[in-house]
């Protein structure tokens, strides 16, 4: 459903094939391109604003999360599924698994893609905020200390160098994620 009056009324714009979906993403530059992430193991793609849905990824087990679109390279997308990383170079039509070098053998959770710098991804590795400058192939720990929990990263809209990471605490980076400090 969508609203144009701050939630006073709602209009149905699309129906999903089931109710087991937890995330809806709209492509940053192609607004008719939608993705629905399943609570279970399915990723759906719609190229006509939700009128028809196609399954583009289905896992064997539960655990798919971390769907990212790269605003700096709009055709590129990333998906994390149970510590396995996948990349799509065709706006989510097809997915290829790739190998990556992690941080200290910890589990990965993809959090964000660079909004202005192509190939830059941000992830959380059980106590570490990490950055990749090569589309997720290698990761470097950029926290310099353990952080409790990180559930998201956002880039400041008016300054691409400033990032905020939140979870148990609020962290800030003023150099595109190369270093972080806890601010709250």
C-alpha cells in the first residue's frame, strides 16, 4: 500500500504472492523496479512497480538478508545469505556467488553500499564495522574497537563523507567509513 497524505489514507498498489515478506526495496534510479525480500528464503523482483513478480533468488535454507542496491552503480546489487555473498550486475535479474575474505572469521551482515563511491560496501562482522572498496571481495576492520551491535548504516544526505551507524550505540564516520567514533 502507499500513502500520499502522511498516512491518513492508503491505496493498494501491489499484491505480493504471499504474506511472508519483510522488506520492500525500490531501486534508487528506476522507480518501477521493486524487490521484495522474504522472511523465508525468496527474493522477488518486479519491473513494473509491483504488478507482476518474478522469483530471482531462492535459498535452500532460511537466512537470506542484507539485500543492497548501490546508488553509485545503479545496475549492481548485493545479497548476503547465511555468510555467503552474491552479486548481480544486471539489476537483480541474475545472481552470482563470489568468494570474500572476511574479518577474523566472523559472520557477515551487509549494511550499506556507498552512495557516491562505486564498489564501496559496509558490513558488520560480529563486533566490527568493516569496509570493502572492491565490491565485497576483501574487507578491512575499520572500528579499531569492538562495537556491541550495528543494525544499519546511512550516509548523510548533505555530505557524502559523513556516515552514521546505529545499533546498541550511535557511531559516526567523517571519512567515508575509514574510521569511526562512538557519539552516543
